[in-house]
């Protein structure tokens, strides 16, 4: 039987995490998700749309996976 996985994608942009994307804040996110059984799959740089005004800001799409029980 094939293993099944579920996925979670978190958008991070500079304004959401207080200024520049810091290694400490990213590390905290990764450790918090790992505590819930999520494993890092990919990190992708992307333009993430802001809530106010047109255009986007530099950000990250962080994708996690974990086996479905």
C-alpha cells in the first residue's frame, strides 16, 4: 500500500514577521511545525501579495509534509 502524505504551505513576507526575514524567525517556525509532526519539504522565494495596495513583496513559500495516519 502506498504511503499517503498531507501538505501545508505557509506564506512568509517581510511585513508578517517584523522586518527582514531573519534566520531566527524562520528557525522558530520550522521547529514549531516539527513539534506538530510536519517535515520541511521545500522553501521557495516568491512575490507574496500584500493586503494593502497592488503588487507584491519578497517572501517565502514554506512547504511541509507529514504522513497521514
